[in-house]
């Protein structure tokens, strides 16, 4: 009887592990994929370096799809540190850097536009300027206060 219980327990644990592994590799639900991959990563040295590297890579893909580019880059970088021969990880990290740069460009454009709006309110004609030329305009902001 004890042997049967142990065998059933081992089967349940094994089935649960493969279910989690499937979540990491097959799930199109990003939250589910992140949970499954995180579970594999948290197993630490119970997993091979290759399995952990692939889990970081796949979790990075899920983060990327959610628009969390910083987290994706961090996971891709960790995957590379565990297995530097995964070519797809380098490509994915490069694409995440490109998307991150695009996001920063949008923020930069928004910041420049806000500056132009504020300068126009002060009666200053906006012009393309670098940071050093912006100092007099910033000083004008504070002279009336």
C-alpha cells in the first residue's frame, strides 16, 4: 500500500512539473508563461544550466510581449550568462533594446513638446536647442518667481 501511495505521489509531482514546464514553453498566456518559467528558474540547481537559460529566455519573451522591456532585457542577459551559445537570445535582447530606444524617443519627444508649450506661454519663441542653449530659457522660468 505504501509503495502504491509513493508511486502515485511521484507521478503527481512529475505530472505537475511537466505541466509547469508546458506553461513555460507552450503558453500564449503571458502571465501563465511567466509563472511557469519562474517556477523552473526557482528550482535552481535542480535544473540544468540549459533548462534555466531557456526558462529565462522564454520568460523574457513573455515580458517583451507585455511591453516590459527592462525585465525582458534582464532575463535575456541572465540567459546569456547561463548559456552564451543561444543565438536567439542575443537577437531578442537586441530587439528589446531597439524597442526600449523607441520608447525613450517617444518620452524625449513628449518632453521637448512640453518645453515648447511652456516656452510659448512665457512668450519665448521655441527653437531647436541643445541642453546648453536651454539654460537661459530655464532661467526665464524662474525670474518672475
